């Protein structure tokens, strides 16, 4: 009888890989947030979560932050044109 292969790896093994080790904390957060994560929904979950991270990157990359001070500075710039 052929033994079914288990594709899961231990947490230790999973984060020994340098390329993904830097995402360990984020993965742990996702596992808490999505307790029913599986092969069918992982792609949609990752698309959503990467999008949320990217929104923060874009907000922080702006010349004028999306804060009261940032909006004030932006309006000062617009008024100077």
C-alpha cells in the first residue's frame, strides 16, 4: 500500500528558507486571521492581503502623506501654482 505524502512542513523547516523567513510574522498573522486557509482560497487571500500591504506602501511613498498636515502641505503647494 502506497503511503499518502504529506506536503506540509514543520514550522521550523518552513522558515529556515531564507527567501521566506522574512515573512514569518506576516504568515503567522494570516494563519490567525484565516483559520480555514486552504489550497482553494490561498490565492484570493494572498491577493487581498498583499493589496492591503501595498496600499500602505503607496500611502507612505507619497510626497504628501494622507494626514491633516499632508493635506495642508498639498493645498499650500496647489495654492502656489
